[in-house]
């Protein structure tokens, strides 16, 4: 199978990696259908709409309504794969796939790759290294959680993403303030309220990395280990990624072995995974795992450095196909690759980026993108929504990637 002519792929809310999935499926000749609210931050971008064969407009956060609409369409034009377009819909897509008799993650355990409390429980039950944790949804339970976990601790919503409302607390007033900000936040994320169910977990110091890979035929493969560059605490905003992470060989081996154990504990049976870890004094410790494509351009970094196309691997998993037959394994083209995000530290608007257009002419720059146009208010650096632009590039070594990263402070100036 080198093309997907005659096959039909459904992608639920094609944001983040879901857009890349749609483009890959279209390029290979599949009929591409998206289920989407198609409004607000779920609106299908014009360029993506051009290659989508049909947009099924439905409330994707109403799983019963979504299942009814998808089933009705499936009877007329059967789907061959159902895939999540972002982290929020991993469990939803698994249940839809099972309903239609298509390949997907096991519905009995799929919630453990979305709900951070269930994830912690599964990993702890498997006997793997994991921080102390507790759930809370009221201030009284928050205090009990803090007493169990101790300080410093990290509070995060149980089912959010993008570092939204993830915060370090070194004492009770800081933790209470973070919880109150979450409870009072009425902003919708992909049409979903923030909610106020959180997990409070032991703070793990150490460098943060991600192990990206896939499961096929019962075998877990870690393809690449990526270094994460984080903003200032108490937030954990990801300001960029460098692949590979340039770790000592024995540390890389520990990361791969631990990640494989986590994947088994969470019963990820097929497709890509994005495993975020901290390198503690005792070894790798799970932050969280997503059973889907990573965001932030990481699939492109991995592909350039290793030749492995995680997007095609996810497409193959949804179809129950051999990823080799889709061309998922090629040759690397760079020793190192990175993506750096630009932010305004205090949050504000800006009039332009001096030197931005010249970046595209540099031979090692793969992609530049402005997410928040000039003149539009930029949020202060609290989560992924504060990143106004990014540069994705390659280098001959990890050291060269770091040098180019630093050079961007002089090459481009936010005005």
C-alpha cells in the first residue's frame, strides 16, 4: 500500500497534529472527513479546508451527539479509520473506532492516557517511579492533597493540555492562588470549560525531556529523545525543543527502558506516543504521556533527525496497516533540529518583528510562522497561548543548534 485511494479517514477536531494527519491522508489519496465544531478556536483554517473532502459540523464535546452523527455518516460512506486531531479527543476517537469496528486504542484503558489522575494510578500500580499525588476539586480537598504531597508541589488540571494552569507552589498561599485562578477562569479551550478538578503532585527537579516513539505489532520503539526548554517557574511554558537531547548513552538507555514500561502500564497498543519526563536524581520520572502525535512541530524535528514519520505511523495505526507500506521510514537529513518560540515576557501587543522575513532565506531554516499577528494583544507568558511565533530549523550538531538558538536574540527583534 503506497496510496490510500478509496479509503476514508475521519479526524476529530484537526488542530495541532490533526492538521498534519489530514494533509498526509489527503496526499496519499484518502477521502478526508473532519468532525468539528468549526467555530471559535475549532474553526477549520482556510488552507486545511481546501484539502478536506467533508466537514461534519457537530459538537465534538458531546460524545453522544458526535457518535450519532458519525455513525449516520458511516452508514452512507464507511470510514476506514477514526483518529483524534488533538489530545482532547484521544479517548473519544478510541470509542468511536470501537463502535464502528475499526482499529483503535483499548476503550477499557484509554482514559488513563487522558486523565492525569488515572495515569498516575496506572503507573504507580505498575510499580514504576512516580511522584506522590492526590486529586482535588474543592479548597478543602486541595488542602488535604497538599498535606499528603507536601511542598513544593505542582498543580495541574486533570484533563487539560498546553501547560494551561499548570503551576508550581512552594507553600499553601501559592497553591490556593493557583487553584482560585483556575476555578475563576471562564475561558473555553476547544469549546470546553477549564473545570476545577486538579491533580496535586510532588515537584520533581531536573531537566525535562520527551521520549517520542510508537507501538507496532506489540513492540514499543522510542525513536528520539528531545530536550525541552522551559520558561521561568512557577509556570512550565515550553519555549522550544531540541532533538536529540544530547544525553549520555546510559541516561538515554534508562529513558528508553522507563518509557517502554510506562507505555505498557498505560496499555498503549498501537500508534505514536509523546512521553514527557523529568530526569531526577533517581532516574527518569513520568510527567505525562499522550497516546497521539506530539505538538509544537516535534514530529518534524523527529523526521528530520531520524527519518521516521510519526504522522504516517499514526495514520497506519488508525487503518490497521503496516507503517512501512505508507513510507513511514526514510533517511535522516540533519544531525540536529530545533524549534524556538518567541514570547513577550510581560505580555503586550507588538508592531512587528525586525529581521523576521530574512530568516526564511537562511538555508537551515525549515519553517517560520506567526501565530499572533502584530497589533493583537499577546498574553503574558503563562501557557502555550502566549507564544506569538516560532522558528523551526536544522543544525549539524546539538551545539550548533544551541548556537543558532542564541543567535536569534540578535537576528530578530520584537518591536
